[in-house]
C-alpha cells in the first residue's frame, strides 16, 4: 500500500530494499529513508534485538555516511529503554540509533493496526471468528485501545517522507476511537462472534509456548493502547484519522 502511494507521487523514485539485500549504498544516496524493518514476532531463533535493532543500526550507519534529508521510522507506543517489555526496549534502542545520526528523523509510535477486510493484517485477522468457533480474547477484554487504520499509517509515512515541511520528532499515531478490546473484536465480526476470555496469567503462560505468540506481544495485547491526541498528529501530516466503521462494514 505504501509503495503504491509513493509510486503515484510526482518526482519520487523508489528503491525498495528487503532483508538479505545490501542496504548501505542505496541508503547513502537516498533523499529520504523509510525504515519499516522490524517485527513483534521474530523468526525462530531470532531475538528482538536482531530483528529490530540491528536493521536500525545498518540504516543509521549508512545514513550517517550519506546525505538523506529525512529518516522515517515506525516504532511502537510506549517504547522506552527501561521498559519491562523486550520489544519496547528494542524499539527504543532503534529510535536512539536513528536519532543519533543527526539526520532529521520522524518517528511514528503506532499501536494496534488493522487493514481492510480483504487484507485485515495480523491483529484484526487474529480476532476473526472462523468456523463458528469462539474468538479467544486475552485478559478481561476491557483493555482500552484506539485501533489504527493501515491507510492512515501509509498517509503519515508518505507525508513525512515526501513533504520537506513535514515535522521531525516523535509522534504517537493512533486511531480516532477509543474502545475496549471486546468492542473491537465484536465490531470486526459484526457483533455475531462468541467471545471467550483467557485470564491474563493464563494468556501470559500460553504466550511462552505458542509459536504464534511471544510474551512481549501478549503483554501489548493485555495492556491499554491509546494515543493521546491522534487528531492533532494527523493534522500535522495532512490526513484525517479513519474510524473502524469506515473500513469494516460489520462495525457500523
């Protein structure tokens, strides 16, 4: 979605880079660097540092040797060097590496991102009822979230990368609606799904043994994820936050 958005922007030439490719030369000569490498679910045998910090180190070293006018980075809400959450610590370390380059850097600290029904993404997809089975919701289901539409992330990143007047700094990027996790799951399923709650201690234990989960990911699912002022941040980057109901008809 981001590649399509940027490809349609006048005077923008893209150089997509994937894992396993040589990044240094392309980053050094780029006008802007959009750094999206990182994950909440590292590959088997890979640590959060390897998955999130090392790619940022590569970007930072290459940017410091070149002359980009902007780095754009996707981080996560509440990233902090002293966080008990391994993913949030890794994101904070990655942020620090990029900021230390001296290149103007725009950091978007996102939260739970959802895509459209045809491509819901991992968060929304995990909470869709399948085959009449109950949807497992970790914790009480009362944790407060502000689901963030993928299209809004794309709009923010594109603006930061292509608009010379877009601000640098760290911004919490969230959706316009504050709802409970139960309300989010019910909306995705048109209110028809049966919900089954997994108490927090059991959910944390399950995350240690499930190949599809990690303790850090489960911690984020169990906590509140709400951005302070999404409308103001969106206005800075020229878009209006998209409510869940505008994308998922079942949420209306």
